[in-house]
């Protein structure tokens, strides 16, 4: 399911089956309107997906809030992966099922991450 027109999918991008991958969701996030009242934060940026990218079932890729969310060429995402807003995943990386990546984290090229891990930018 593509949630907006702010997504760029090249011809070489593949979702493995029609199993509910969501690309371009607003995702979690808020900006306080007042110090005690959380409010929704508008996501105006894009999701950019490179060539030869595989996106597994149940994977969610949030669109950017402060800049684009970028999945570079040759990335393989297994099932049920959460990619937060503004994340950059380097070319030819492979992430196994149930990986969660918090917003604004950056992953280098050719990274290999095992199943059921969480990562965030510090």
C-alpha cells in the first residue's frame, strides 16, 4: 500500500507478494503545541527507494518529517520491519524480520542485521 504521491519507486523495486507493506506512512511523532499538550507533526518529505530493493510482508516505511527517508540500491528488507522517519539505509544492506529502526537513524552500506533487533541514533 502506498500512502501518498511523495514516494519514488524504481522499476527494479519488488514487494514480495501483496502482504500489506506500507510505504509512506506518517508514523509516530509529535511536536508539542504547548509544554503539556502533544500534537501531530505533519510529514512533508518523501520516501526514496533505490533500484533492486526488496520489501517484505508487513514492513512499514515512514515518510520523512525533517528530510527524506532513503532506502538505497540493493537493500533487502525481510518481513515485519519498521523503518522510522528520516532513516537512511545504505546500499546492499540486509535486515532480517522484526527489526525496528527509530527515526533519523543512519545505517551504513552492506550492513547485516539479525532478527528482532532495535536500533536508534544517539
